[in-house]
C-alpha cells in the first residue's frame, strides 16, 4: 500500500465494536488531513468502519483484507472553512 499513515492502530483481537471505538479515539488525536491505519481481525469492522465513514466527514482512501487481518486507511476530515 502506497499510503503512508501518520499513526497505526492495532485493533487485532478486539471484538466488535471496539475496533471502531478505538479508531474514533485515535482519529481525535490526529491533525486534519492526517491518515490513520487500522488493523483489525473482527469481520464486523468491515461494515462498521464503512458505515462510520459514510456518516462522517472522514475519508477511507483504501481498505483491504490480508488473510484474516483487515487494513483500513482513514483520513481525518479537514477543518471546516469559516
């Protein structure tokens, strides 16, 4: 993956909904425009993170499954212009 994350969250082994909750916490610490890579083994994270992105200003430029590990790259939303 060519996307270079600014932070990595290892949520492998955590049951639903913890990968999503931990991702939200990690995103809150990033600056606008920075990218978080999330690794999870919970199959429900595929749907949970997709739904979260659809209902937010965040972007998911890429996601992929490598064996039983799901990788997500989430870009923090830019600050709204005033």
